């Protein structure tokens, strides 16, 4: 079955450490997205990519970095520069130009920084 | 004005009740509108798209008023399993599909 896989489901890190969240899709979607969700808040866009080897900052990119070396993969690194990294991180993919139809989400990674 | 605003909730209703959620959006150029459902500690899942003519899917009815930049979701004969957070979602103007999510309205259906 096609879908998006995020790993790990839960992640604990010490303050000051960089951490990379994995996102893999086998839907053949060109576009991929990373969102952050805090308790009681909506999803906020961190980074997105419309095509391999290209990506753009979203609304809250500071303290994060991404790469898009393969169509299937869009890893997110939470750096030590991110002031409040504890959150629920969601990866999504879609076919570009469809106006948001066909969005598929992964099951998320819950990051806790202690 | 926030890009997408929703009733803050929570809505606590008995089984069988009819409940309505409202949402407003700020960008008149938005073209795509959706309601997503999110269960506790899970990813959002598409409930239904919203069209200007209004659309219905079983007990769920969505309406869009472009002039007022207003979206609504009506749930009839609510079930315990409808308990979740409902997210109003709008596409970002000029984007290739980036979505803007409201904060969501929590619904709790009680026996």
C-alpha cells in the first residue's frame, strides 16, 4: 500500500542536540511538506519542497533545515538553534498544482527535548 | 485578522445532537477549502472538501460562502465516534498546494 512513513514515532533528545526526523513516501508525489503542531494549535508550515533538489521556507523555518535529494525522502533536522523544539511534527505529500487536494499525512513524530 | 479562524470550542453535545462549526478565512483569493478531522495524538485526515454549491456526505454537510469568506460544517445525529478536533483548512493563495490550517474545534459527544 502507498503511504508516508515517519520515524521514529517518539523521540527524546537533550537540549542543544541536533536531531533528524525521517519522512519517506511511496506515493510518487512530487511535493512534500513539514508541519509543526503545538498543543491546542493548528499546523504551522516549516518547509516544503515541490521537486527534488529544491525546497522553500515556510512560516516558521528558523532553527530547522531540510534536504530533498530523492523524490521519496524529505528529512527534517531540528537544530540547536530552534528555541522550543518540543512538538508534534507531521510530514505530508501531494501532487503539486492540485490546490491542496490529495494531501496525505504521515502518522507524525512526537519530539520531546529535555 | 488570522488567516483561518475557527470557533475555539470545546463543544460538548449529547449523542444525536446536531452541531455546527464555523470558520472564516482572510484571503479572498483562496480557491480550495476542506474540513479535516484529527483524533487525539494522531495525524489529520480529510473529512470532506467544501464547494460553493455546498456538499453533503451522509450526516455531514459543508457550506462555503465566498462573499463572506465563511465556511461551515454541520454534523447531524452525532455519534460518540464523532468526538475529535475538526480543522478548517484553506489553500494558500498563489501556492502550488500549501494548506493553511485553523487551530481546530474540539467536539466531545457524550452518551
